[in-house]
C-alpha cells in the first residue's frame, strides 16, 4: 500500500540500521510480541513502518503505533510490517506491559464508571423540585405509568427508561394525580428521589449492534454514529476484497455476519422498543390525535365509537390523512398571507370543531341520491368557516410545485373547482368475522365509502390533481400546522400522501351499527406512520423569528462556549443548574480539532508527494485512529449547521466526545517521540488542569446555592449567565482564595 523509494546506497543503508538500533533501544518498553489471542477475523497485533523521504536525504523510523482489534485477513495470521526486525521483550518488561494493559483496559474504565456514578447520584435529593428536561422527558415517562398515549419527535426508549425509573422509585399516578412534573413543582413524598435501587468477534459485533439499536431508539442523532460505523465497515470489507488470500465463500460470510449483527439486530431492537411503546400506551392521551384512525379505534376507552357504516349527502364527517402529517383535515378563519388570500386549509393533530366537513352536492354534476360510492363527485363544505374545499392554479405556499388548497365561497357562491371525485383505494374487513361474512363479501361492500375502514383519494374535478399532504409545516402564520396541497397525479401514486379515510361521522341520519367491530391495527403500518409523524414534527421545530428564545443557540457558539442555558429558576433561594460543560475542556478540544485537521492535511500532502510511505498496517492505523474520529465529529456537528430546526447547546455533546478523542490523538502525536520524563510531565499538567477545571466549574452541574453574586468568579464573559459579570483578571484572586480554603491552606 505504500510508495516505492529510490535505491539506497550502502552508506545510507548502514545509517538506517544504526538509527533503527538506537530507536529500538529507546522505545523498547513500548514493543511486545505477545498477542492476546486470535479470533476468526481479528488479530490484536498491528505494526507499521513509516518512511520519510526528501530528495537525497532519507530518515526512516520504526514505530509500533497502536494495537487494534481489527484485521482484514480471512485467516488468523497477523498483519506483516515492512520491518520484521524487532527485539524480543524481556520478561519483566512484558509483565509491566501486561499490568499496564490491565489497568488501561479494565481497571481505569471501572474506576471512571464508579466515579461518574458517584458524581451523578451524590446529593441527588438535595433539590426536591422538577427542573429543566425533567419537566419534559419525565412527564413523557409518566405517561407509561398512566398508559395514556402521547406523541413526541424522538424514539421512545429514553422516555421508557424514564418511566421505568419513575416506577422503580415509587411513582404512582393514582396516588399523586395532581403531580404532572411541571417545572418548579415539588416531588411528592411517596417518590424516592434520594437513592436508587439495586447484572469474541461475534460477541463484539452483537454488542455493537445492540448499542446501535439502543442509541437510535433514544434519539435519531444515533443515526450519525451508525453512519460512522457503516463507513468503517465498508472500508473494512473493501480491504478484505483485495486481500491476496481472498476467498469468495469467506468474503460472503463476512458480509452476512455484518448484515445480521449491524443491520438486522439494530433494526429489530428499534422496532421492538416501539412495540413495547405502543403496547404500554393503550389509553387515549394528548398525542393520540396524531395517530391513524385504526390505531385510535383499537385503544381502550377510545373516543372513536360505533357509527354508521355508510355516508351520504349532508353527513358531517372528519377526514384523516394517511400521509406524512397523519392529522385531520382542518380549516379556520385565518387566511393565506399571499396567493389567493382565502381561508387556510391544513392538517391538525387535535380534535376540534374546525375539523368538521359536510358532504354536499357538487356544483358541476347532478345531485346525489344514493350513499357515497367510488366515482361519485362531491363537495366538502367547512361547517364553521362556511366555505368550500377548493383548489386552483395558484402555487402552494411551502411546496411551490403543487397547487394551493383553500376554503372558498359559501353554500351559494362557488364554481366547479369546489368539486372532488371519490376514488376508493382499499377496503378493510371487520374484526368481527360473523359480521364480515354476512355483510362484507358482496360487491356492494367494495363499492361504497365506509367510515374508518375505507382508504380513498379525492381527485380535483377540474385540475385532475389529488388532495394530499407534503409533510411540511406552515410557519407561524399557519400555526405550524401541516401543509395541504393538490398533488400532481404522477407524483401522488407512489405513496400514501394522497390517501384519506373518514375518522368519524359527527352528524348523520343513518343508524349506528353496534355489532360492527373495527379492523385490528397493523403494527408495521403504525410503526412506519410513527416514523413519518416524528420526521414531520422534527421539521416543524423551526425557530420563531417573532420570539426571543433565550435558551436557543447557534452551531458556531458551541465550540467557543459563548453561553450556556439556565436549567432552573435563578432565584437566590433555589438550587440552580447551568447547562454549560467544562469551558477549559471544550476550548482545548476546539483548538485540538483545528490542529488535527492541519496534521491530517500535512500527512496527506506528504503521502501524495511520496515523502511519506505507509504500509498496509500503518494506513489502517491512520484510518482508525485519525480519520474515523474526524468523520464522527463531522457527522455529529455539520448536520446542525445546515438543518433549519431550532438548536440548543446540548446538541453539541455527541460531537464533543469525538473532539475529545481527537484531543487525545493530538497530545499523543506530539509527545510520541518525547522522552518519558517530558511525556509524563505533560500528561501530569493536563491531568491537573482537567481535574482543577472540574473542581472550579462543578457548581454549575451539581447545583449552586445562596446569593447569585457569590458565583461571579465563574462568569468571565458578558454572554455567560451564571452570575453578574466578573473579568477573568478579577476572578483569579477569588479562585485562588477558594482553592486555598478547599486545601486548608
């Protein structure tokens, strides 16, 4: 995988040998020939040779970069370095390295886990009120204990875990019906907020697949790290394809293993969590109005009751979209600010009188004397605005490629553009098999329009387009409600955006059929619809220019720590929390990322100019330790630069982890050829800075009490909102005084 050097002279070769002997003696403690065992696809020993050439001068260095649990080879043989001449490690050195490996790989992670657990749970009961996202996610968690349905923009696992933790600490919605996790409210006495209650290749692939499934089931941000894993996997498989010992059968096994562990397991877990989510929430709630009609009809204590099985002229009905915004067809008194300036027509997730439409006789055809059936021409009249569902050759307000849909005219004023043709798409049978056998086996059943069970489309009589939704939401003038347009016929047949069903018959002279049972809801359809609804809700989270959002922030503010977020009331009598992070760490990682990019560019230029020769192992090490962290950072940061939704400081946290990885790489890169004393001194200084900065800013995350001005020594910039502003020069003496007090000096 490297570039070939020119032929070296005997003198140069002798100099190279001397340099290698000196370097091996200097770095002997870092080498080890032992391997920790081989697994089918992995070998834990990776070596690399890096040669730098510039004109007639040649400097060759031998470097054992990093041991990695990766391999491209189909067999169990280790990767070969260009230079095979390594000295064996003495037994004492080997014992030291083994001990160091145990400390690094096992003891250190356990210690950090215990330490982080202690920090997060110590004094957890000091503040007895609901703060910040407890008012948001804990409230969602309470719905699982109440079994009432809700709708949110994120997948359910994180909120189910909140519900589980509430259940474990004794939360009972029946004994505390008035406690709704409102911000600033006190926890009931029966909730224990003081203490919690107390279990090879394929294994790691399984754990990785489970991790991907879980992280995506908490927030869709997990898709970004899934993309990083995907790129790594593709490069790995590409390298295996060009392996000299390539065997098709083994290569197919590599693919199948990755498909199963990294695709099937995560997707199955993701769907499994949604199945639990839907099974637990079987009672109607504030979010059930955004779900499809069949799902609501099968809920316990549903408000979709028995109703007539046919509809006719003068019936008042509600219509639900089966598209991205799976909400009810809606209109209100407000008009479009541009275009026709007629009444707005939208989709809306809550049930009210503005969702009621009367089926009326058409303008352009004879009156209807039968029940509504396939091919009939109807007019939909909005009950409250007294206007007709109308479309014309005016572009939509968000999706300009489609025609606007509006409320126009009244019972007497109107034209043929008020008329719509009913096209039946699908009919579902009753879950009552006896009823289905008696009434749903004849042609008449498939011919007529039935509430809930019939999927149909509405084709515009004049334009030929179809009433549909786009998944987009109107801005503030449309109250963030879903966009309704008249879709191009060619583009409307590919999905369900033009499909509708009657959800309820509000007024009718027809008899109610009580023996009819609604069809059972299909989990896979509910699952897909939930994903589409979540995407639509996410797209609707756009900044409101008319409001001054003090907690929102922009992407460029996060790496420079321009400001944080007040998470609770800022009264001197309350416990205060400031979402802030550690400024010293974040500034250091920001600088490290900048240096990191320049280092990568420098290495790439040297490699292109043949000044740097990398063998296969060195290239792989560079990819896994350098390129992958950079990709992870970009994947988790760049999307928030380009997306239009409102953003907050906590959106930077996933990218921050990759920035920390890169900071560690940069420190190791620039100290790799330093003497052990200098290297240890640098690391010691960094440890002291990290620990000291945590001690300095720990009140922001563990809670600040007493007068707000007492914490002015932490507020170094006017944009920070911890306390009244205090310049850093003035803060230093206060900080030193606090440090001496803590140390007892």
